[in-house]
């Protein structure tokens, strides 16, 4: 790892030295706060762009910052706290890809398997013109968004029924020839169920969340957890103030099935544990190994060749992860090879292996034009990178 740290940042790292990799942060432990990061987020609260935010920065295997600003709920004036839960939407996708790779590590599937091996109805999927594709869709296609599958990633039925219905739709393009954000991770999640012979939510809980002590990451928040979920907002019709909205993704009472593409609720601390496990090569502290180092490398390396991918310039795609190939714009303070994923409501999680740094941003704003390219994300990265001297 390459560390670019100036002397002024050492104070912050020393303050955080007690928060070692894998040490479960308690609400009673005063975690370090990088004031410039909170100040950067407070600006967006003051401008009325978000109600509040939780940010976490880890560096060198330690939590260097965990802060919160603003409100979790405007009407009740409920203060934002670092333990609040958020609908992380598509930040769920790397978790689903990890589940797939766990099964590959065990020799129970391979990402180059045809989907029809597990879901026979996909053998006869056709292109829009009614012709037969040059080849069948593979699991790799599904988790790199190069399958040609189309449709809404959100569904009201069971995961099985949703994936069965996707098989009736024509493909947008020949598999592997283009990139188009798709519900492919739902298909991958259904394959995990079939191969593991248990519900998808049970598999990820047993093989990922429980070993990593991600105790507040779930598709189905209980009553106590529901009280901790930050309210989702959008700008009102006059674009002058935030208004709370109902959304079937963030309303736990309406969730009937796990959504492998975007259904998880989580906290900044929990997601840090997941990202640190990946950054550490598949194992977090003294937990059982979650993934092999080879699987981690495969997931976080470019898999889409020269195809144009993602929602910001300079990216490519790994297996369930966006990978920064040429840092620019919102990613200009990150290194080439940084990997991560955003969510529809502005949440972001990014891992920079070159500087050994993790960035987690939690907000709930539904109508950002492009949450991956938001000024909020850019300001967060910039503030954290500057104070750490990266």
C-alpha cells in the first residue's frame, strides 16, 4: 500500500488508534471526528439539499472519522446520529456479488456458467427482433450489467416470480457486447438461493452479515430498527425545500421479498466492516474467511474491457462493483483501481486500495439527478482526502 500522509494528519490517526480493524464500535465510545468533513456536509444541510448525513472514513485499517450532521427527520427535529439506518439501495449489489463469489470459492458454481444451468427458462431468451442471441447469458454477464436484460430492479412479487418474469422479456443487445444497468443482480440472487438451497436473505445473513457482526444490515428491519431509519426526502415541486416521501424501497412494511439489486438497510459502521473485509482480501480481523483473496481480486478488477460503463466518466466494471479506471471529476481525489458503488438515494461506499482508505456517505435524497456524480459526494471525498493528506 502507498501512504501519502503529511504530519498534520498524524494527530487524527493517533486519536483513532484505539479503533482497530474489526473492533466493534460502541455508541458509548467517542470515535474521532474530522471537523472539515462534518463542515463540508453541514454546508449541504444549511443549503437545504439534504436533511442530514452520516460519514465514515477509515484509513490504514482504523476508523479515522465517524460523524453526523443535521436531522434524521425534519418534522420531528430528530437529530441525525451515527447509528441511524439508511436504505442503501444499489449499494446492495456488491453484497450480492460477494454471495455469488462465496459459492464459486466452494466450487458450487462458476461465474461463466450459463444462467440456464440454474434457471432453464433463460435458455430461450431472444433479442428484440425475435432472433436467438449468439450465446446464452452467463452469471458474469448478469453481475457486470452486460447481459442485455431489461426491466425495473424493484419488484412487488417474490424474488422467484420476479426473475421468472424477466426471462419473458427480450434482450436489449447481444450478451457481453454492451453495458446497460439492469436487474441482473436479482437473477444472480435467485441463483444463490437455488445453489445454496435456502432463501437469499438467510444466505447473506449467515455467510456475510453474522460473521462480520453487521447486526444492523437487513432486508427486513425489525420494529426497533425501523425507528432508527432516516427519513427519505426529495425537493418539493417548487424546488425550494425538502419534503418527505413514501417509497416502497424504504417502507419496511411493504417489503415482502429480499431485493438483491437494492433492498438492504444498513449503517455506516456496518458497511465499513463489509468494505474493510474486501480491502483486507476477504477476511476481517479474526472472523472466519468470507472470501478467497483470488475472489476479491476478481471482483474488484476490470471485467468489461473497453465498454463504456457506469454513471461517471473514467469507470469500468468489476463483478458487482464499479471500478475507477481514470480518476476525474467526482473521482479526482481517488486512485485508479478504487472500487465501490452508490445508491439511488445518494448513499456511497468507495474503497481506495492504493491509499488504504474507505469512504462511506449516508444520506436520503431521492431526486438527485445523478447520485454518483453529486457535489455532495465530491465534497466528501475532497474534505477527507485533504485532511488525511492523500
